[in-house]
C-alpha cells in the first residue's frame, strides 16, 4: 500500500526530509527575490498574440510616432490652470524630467507650454523676418520721400554757402536751378528703376513747391537762408507742412497729398502714405523719434506698422520690439533664448501666438480646471512602471522649485501598473500577518496548544517560499504571471495547506489518544488521512490545472502558479509534517497533552452528535430547504451582469485612480484612450513633398464613416489631424510652405513605411464600459461595408485596436475558455474522485453540493457588491470562484466521505458510519473551514475590488461547506442513497485494490482504552 510505504520512508528518514526541504528553500531564495520581474499588472497584456487588438498594437509600436497605452500622464488640477502657478510648475517639471539621468527611457514630454514654446519659437523667427522685410521697405520709402528732399537741401546749402552774404530773390532762383541740376543725378543713382517715374514726378513737385516758398522780389541774406530758415526746415515745411500755421500754403505738405493720389497698388500706397505721415525731414527738438533716417524712429515705425497690419494687440508692442532687436539675421540660440523668456514671463492669455482650439483642448479642459502633461516612453528599454516613483518625486521637486503647491497626479497605464504593484505588496504585508495570526489562533484553540500551530505555519511558509521560486521560473520561461498570484497563491496555500496539516496532526492526536505509540500513530495517520489529503490535493491541483491550459494568458498564469503552489504544499504536508511528528511527537501539543479523553456524561451529546441525529430525523426537510435556496440563488446568478472595468479594480485612494478620475471629469471618459483603426494599404500615401490625394480620399471616407457610428464623439486621422477636416483635396494648388505644413499635420497618423494610416475614434463612454465595447463592435462591424464601398480599402488590411479593443478581445478569449474550463474541471474532478472513492454517485453528489454552495455564495456576493459596495461583480470572478471552490471546497466533503468509507470498511452500517463520521470529523472540518475561511477572508482587507469580492465569495462558500453542507446536507443525501453511495461498475471496482484483510485488521484494531465509540 502506497501510504504504508510512504509512512515507512518518512519514519526512517525524518531528519533527512527536514534537510531536503530546507535545501529546497535555500535554492529558491535567489529566484524568490526576482519574482517581481515576471509579474504583469495589465489584464489586456495577456491577450493572444494573434488577436486583432494585439496585431494592431504591434503595428502602432512599429510604424507610428503616437504611443498607445504606454504613455504616462501628469494631471494638474486647480480653479484655473491658465495662471502662472501651473505655468511655472509645467515648465519646471519639463526641465527636471529632462535633466534626470534615471529617466532616460522617456522619449518625449509634451504639455501646452511645449506647444506654446514651439509656436513662439516659430512665431519669433517668422515675425523677425517680416519685421526686417518691412523695415527695408520702410527705409526705402523714407529715403524716396525724404531722402530726395534731403539731397536737394544739401546741394542747395552748398551752393548758398559759396555765394555772397546778401542775395536777391532772382539770385535765389538761380541757386534753385543749380541745386536742381546737381541733385537729380544723385537722386537718380539711389532710386530703384521701378520707382523712378514716381519719384521723378514727386521730385518735380518738390522742386516747384520749393521755388514757391521764396519771394522773387524779396532780399535775403545767408543768415536768413541758412540759420533762421534753414534748408532742412524749409524742406520740412514743403514736404510735411508747418504746424505753426493754421492755414498751410498750397506748396506745403505736398508729400502725403502726392502719394495719396499716386497710381500705386493699395499695399504700396498705404506704406508710402504711412511713411509720409509718420516721418519728418527736420526734427529739432523731437518729442518722439520720427526722423526719417534715425534707427530708433525706423524701429518704432516698423513695430507699430506690424501691429496695425497684422491686427496684433497693442499690448504686444514690447514683445514685437524685442523680436526686432534680435537683428536682421538672428542665431537660433538668440531666438530660442527670447522665446524662452517670453514663455516664462507670459501666460496663456498674453502669449503673442495661440494654438488652434483643437490642439489646446487636448491639454487643457474646457472648464480650464485640468491640464495634462503627456510622457511618452521608448518602445525599448526598462518597463515604464519602474520609473513612476521617480517621476512622482520629480513632480514634488518641480512643485517645490516653482514655489507652487498644486494638486497634481501621475496616472496612465504605467502608473496604474505601479500602483497595483505597490498595492499588491501592501496587501501582502497587510493580509499575510492577519492570515497567519488567525490560523495560529484557530489551530491553537482547536488543539489547546501554543506550539501546535507552529508546525503548519512553518511548513506552509516554507512551501510558499519554494513555490514562489517556481513561479519565477514559470514567468521566465513559460508565461508572464498576473499580479493576483502574489496575493492569491500564498492565501490558497495557507488555506488548503493548513487544512492538510491539520488533517494529519489531528489524526495523529486521535491515534495517540487511542493509546498507540508515536510510530504507529504516524503510520496510521498517513494511511487514512493521507488518502483524504491526496484526494483533496489532487482535486485542487486538477482544478487549477484546467486554468493552466486556458487560452487566456491571465487565467493560465494564475492556474499554473497556484497549481504549483498547492502541489508543493501537498508534498510538504505528506513528508515534512509527518517527519516533524516523528521528531517532536507529543511536544508539539505543549502545554497540553494527548492522554485519553474522559467519557462524556451518559446521555450528554456534543453538537455534532446532535447534528447527526437531526439529519437522521429530518433529512427530507434539509433537502427541501436546500432546493428552496438554490432556485432563487441561481436566478440571481444568471440574471446579474458582470463588469469588465479594469479601472474599477484600482482603489480611488491611489494616485493613478484619483488622477484618472480628475482627467475624465475634465476631458471626458474616452479622450485619452481612443480606439484606433490601422489601415495597411498597397499604395504609397505620402512622400517628402507630396500626398496621394486619391488614397487620402478613401481614408477620409473611413474617418467620416467612423464618426457617424453611435458612441463615437470625435475622429482624428490624416484628413482630420486636429479633429476637424482639412482641405487635403486642394494640396496640389497650395504653395510649398502650405504643403509642408499639411504634410506635417498628417504625419502622426501616417506610418513610417508610407503605406499605413491610423484613424482615432474617441468614444463618448468610459473605455472599459459595456457601452464602449458595444461602440467598438460597431466600429469593427463597419470595416466590411467600408471595404465594399472603396476599392482601396477593399485591397487594404484594416485592424481595430486600442484599450477597448484589447478588453473586447480579452473578454472573447476568456468567454471561450469559461465553458471549456467548467466542463474540464468538473469532468476531471469526477474522474479523480471516481478512482479515489470507487463510486459513481458520490463524486457526482460531491460536485453537485459544491456547485450549490458556489451558486449561493455568488448570489450573496452579487447582492452585497451591488447594494453595499456599489459595484458589479468583476467579470473574472465566477470562473475563479468556481475553480477555487471546486478544488478547495471538496476538501471537507472528501474528508467526511473518506471517514464514512473507513467506518464502513470497519464493518459499521451506512447510517452508523455517517453518524460516527459526522461526530468524529465535525470539529476538525469546522476548524479547517474556519482556517480556510479566515485565510481567504483576509483578502477583503485588500483595496483591490476583485480580491475583496473573491475573499467574500470564498468566505461564504467555505463557511457554508464546513458548517452547513457537510454537517447537514451531505449526510441527508447519503442517508437516502444508502449503498448507492458506494456503487461503481465492476471495471472501476476491479481496478481498485481492496484493503486486504490483514491490512484492514491492522488498521481496524484499536487498543483497549476507556474511550467510548464516537470519541
């Protein structure tokens, strides 16, 4: 007999077994310390590689500049984020993040101030160029208007200064003729040919007006001509007029009148007139720099003209002046320096240039209460999750350096993963000590000992260490491991493994109380309790093994990990625990002892004896009550929906969730995680200076069609780069600069291969909601009609991806697994129980009763979650609860049935065997149930919704199994079935080795003690 041989080995080599397990633990420590490296915190990352969303994601990572799902987000909140406080923080954060060498895997940092800086940089360069073009034109016009007069006045002054002191009007006329003859050649040499006719007429008018300013009958002297009425002053009067005169002579102020009536085009005329009105030929003293050849005056006119022509607010005069002061050919460094200063000293409302509303709305919410900073991570390199704490530290530093105390959150997929990792570690630190204390208290009270709890706790603690070493190997070479394993596996091992230990220890204590020596007690404990443990363990391993073959990676990783953990716990219970019983013996029960129990007073029965009697008298009532509970519970289970909301798993108290809540409040639920369609075309879509207008028409059709789908609020794509359509069809009619700008706007939505495009669909509902999944399904369903209507799309591959698509694919893959795994686990458990118990009906009854308790518990969890927690049942909970409880919940039933079978083999009738087994195992089943229920109930201390619901569900199932099902319902069913409990086809019974008479006699022999039957 296997267990006899096992017990013999354990008894002979008990100390060697200790050493082997300690060595195994030591060998597991290096892997145990690295287990976090193989843990995955995103459910959608387990999507099959051949799913549509996974293939779309791979294409996005390969072909497109826009990163989906891996970006971090810094959410800034306040009453108005357009103020200097948010500006100072955002600019400082950008600098601190860029300067941190530990954040080398951040590829890009983008906020609204980055957009402003780029626009101010471009604006500064463009305005500087425009200013100096305007200045050159202004200087030319001023020289044409006033330089002409200045040359004449200068030539006239030289002639007058060479003549006599007193001159007549006739001599002055002669001076004018000489000045005219010498001035015009000089003027002609400086006037562009284009303007020569215009200026010739102007000069003639000036010369005529100059002559009219003299009286031919008057006498003059040099003082009057050169000092009192200087040539420049006279020329000033002719060109601009004399402000001291109320009525100007007709030959005064000729410049403005002449150019206002000139045949120039409107733009040129406007400049000539403006220069004529603004500048002066003679200015002494000047209240304002408006001398025609003065640099300060030229600057003032150029800046003012730019403001007027462009319609720029006059408040920007200083900024435009600073751009002018960069000089006609500024270096990039000087332009960048000025743009930086404008950015730092201005605000959203004062910057000289503004982005489009579509761009602005991507970074600042409509109510101006929320601002986003987007952190893009490199596709290769360290996991962005590992940088989140450093980024949060930099946020705090930037907040301090900027002198602000804003409400700021770091969120996004990497932050969610980091917070889940941190919360999982906190859960372990919070849950495991409580679990251990509960187990110690329950076992200590059950055995009445301070030392008895140390054995199961130490044994399972060792097995958990070894199991996590194996989990690391699974994560490294088989599949990534879901983060729930960190909490679920040790709890499952503590619950199930402790039960196995208690079964053995309690049977050892029972055998010792019956007077058997230590060696024989260990042997009989392994022989009888060992069967129960192996059968129970096999069902648990089988149950989680079905998860291990699931196509859905998340379930597969959980199944593999927990299967390995339970297997290790089972081996420890079958080897290390009996070895410890051999080494320590009765000392494990200190300060109590294992002497024979005293007889109960005659006629006085314990609770479990009374329970057995109750089921003997009222078994039919028990069955009717069970049926009455099952019907409404089943209705609740099948009528209630489940939630796929990944975000709902993250507590509101975590920074990533709080930031996400603020973000969707400001920007809407679907704005940050859009659904995208990748279009792989057979044609080239764009080049360095051209676009395929015909192909763009087909893509535009796809964009517009997607926008019409219910649940889609906005669409972005090559022809809607900012959310609104652009005139791509006129591309060939645009100038080169406009073409370059259009291509630049399209680039984020065009693949690097030039043959692929991306269309974003912003959903109007939360991306993990059922309504979002419905909209996603409509987008996918729309692909076929699109391809039917467009030849290009018909020859293209179209893939729909994004977070909502990943969730939909995940749900589809998991749903396909549910029915398969349910059938597989139930059939597998039935076969194991059939072979172990040699019965057809009992395994069926075992499965039925556990399904009843699972349905009752699931109904209770649904009602409690919806009415008290305000949350739907997490979508993965039903299959998780079924698998775990088919495995763990059968422990107590198996333990009870194997004891009933043991007593039947010892010659008792079925009813007597049932009564005796209920009485003998009632306390131990209750204790084990409390241990398992207590272990799993500690998961309700977690802040993760799934663990809370799972802990609540298992608590209810285990308590129902241990306190109700196994004590009342199972005995009631078995009493009615009588010998059918043990019926099996001959082939099954023939395949089982019956317990030999000698072995049966040996195991059945009980020493002569004063213990009454049933104790």
